[in-house]
C-alpha cells in the first residue's frame, strides 16, 4: 500500500489532515512531528511513500531543511507554510517541489489533499511538449515530471504530429508558436481536424511581445495560452484547470454509457463497441466469444422479496461480474440478462472462464432482507461470429435457452448443441 508522509508539528493541523485523508482509503498516512521522525519514516518506508506534505518550519528544521532531505530521496513534496515569502517560494520551486500551500484554513488543507488525488491521476496521463528550444523543452518537461506526468517531446509541429500518431494516448499538448517547418498555429489548426477540445488539450506558449498571439492561438482551437516566462503556479493552475474540465466531460459521457442501476455499460454502448471488436477479429482472424448470462430463479426473488431486493441482487451480481471480467466488454442488457464479449478466447476457453465465474459468483453471499442469498446463473457462449455480432448473439441465446431447459445453473458452448436432440 502506498503511503503519504505528513510532517507537521501542529496538533490542530494534524487533526484536520487525519480527517481529510479518510477520503483516500487506498493510502496509509504516516505522521511525523519533527525532522528526526520524518527521517525515521523515510528510512523505514522509503519505497512505499507516494508523496510528502511538509510543514516548512519545524522545531528541528526552522529553515526548511526537511524539504531538502525529502527531495534528496526524489519524493514529491507539497510544502505547507504559515507565511508567504517570494524569495523562499522561488527557492522551493527551483528545488523541485510540487506546490507551496499557505495555511489559511481548512480550504488550504483540502487543496493540498486534492493535489494528492491529482498526482495519482497524473501518473496515467501522457503529455507532449513541442518547442524548438532545448532549454524550454527541459524546463517545461521538468515541470510536468514534478507532477508525475509521463512526458514526451518534439522539436516542431511536424515532429509533434509524428509523435501523436505513435502515441495516441497523449491527452495534453503544450506547443510553442515560433518553430521551423510547422509553427504552433499550423500545428493547432491541423490537429483540430482530428481531435476536438475534449479529446486533446492544447496549450499555446510564446515569449513574443505580440499581444494578439493569445487570441490567435485560441481562435485556431487551443484550449489555453501561456506567455513566457511564467510562474510555476500559473502553469500548474492552467494545466489542472484544463484537465479537470476534460475529466468532467469524460465522466458525464461515461455516465451516458452506463446502466443507472448497476453502473455497467448499457446495451447500446455495448453493441457500438462490439461491432468494432468484431471487425478487428475478422480482419486479424482472431477468436471472439459472445456470452449471454441470465440469472436463475430471479423472478422468485422479485416475487418473494419485492423489486427493491431484486435490484440489490442485480447490483451484487454486476459488481462481481465487473471484477471477474474486467478485461472484457461487459454490459447489463435488460432485466437480469448480461452480455460479455471475450476477445481473443476460443470457445473452449471462453466456456471454461464463464463456468469459473459462475462458480465464484455462487460462493459470494448477498444479504436480502437480512437473509443470506446466493446468485446462480446459466449462460450460452458462442464463437460463431462469421455472420456478424447480431447472428452470434442469436447462437449464444439459443445455447442459453438449452441450458435453462436442462435445469439451469450451467454454461453451454458451441459443442453442446446436441443437447437440443
């Protein structure tokens, strides 16, 4: 488990931080009230510490020595301080801290804790920095790395387009204006033919004095603009603001694709994605299995305990299926039916996997009206995808029907059609 080191000698601040960190059950907080205790914590937990929140003035570290110590171990450091000092702030940022937060009440500590969540997300975000200046590439790249982003670089617009083609997972691009071969304006203009503002964040940079540059960048389709030189705080505020906006749109779009009760994908999204996976399987001649799952005796739960209890069971089943089949495309189709598309598995392996899921699910207890209940299901699994996804669904549904007629609580595959006879 990753750990968060809190170095703070104030009991009040420590109490607030303990409360705020409850929202991060995936982390274990380590508390130290002095530099000596901080050193002990680092020696014992160095490889597990994710980030350190550090008071700048401690009884045995009155001039920020604890910050220098933690930075020597390459730990991300968020500084907490009760006084603002421009010179000290510049020194700290030049050393490579993550941020500098004033102790101005609970909101300040919430900002520091939210920054931890931001750093967690940043580890999975790839950014592309485009500039023909090696110094700028190094400076901006280091700013991103201090916030744990994955960074790639390009020297002009032509190289940037090549890098994007090679790295389709890039989420954010920062580009200079004046570059050889293709400048920042042309780069933004070309990229907006393919990427909209919620697919790829583009931030323009320039050190030129032309006041119209920002407007030109924004009109070409940039999300934001920064004039060089800029303060690290301004840089991070712009980056975080744009990422938060992108993630909000992604969350809204994700909700549109989800079943309201279970949180699984709904049937419409499933088939949109399934047709694309089917195309890929046909092009590459790779196996593709379609599983149709239906709960056994689900109507009995609804009739005996009511529809609210039925919903409880559906949520229980969906949560377990999502955990066990997380690498495959899964949806709640309708009622107590679930669809799974298993790319890369032949029928024998797909039947074996769904069979194992059936066994594991039946071992899980779901409490309904205070009574322990178990969920059982039947499933049909077909790999006959040559005639299309819709036809494959019919094959799998037919196998499911045969299983139900044979008594349920079983998984049938393409080799089991003889049961019909």
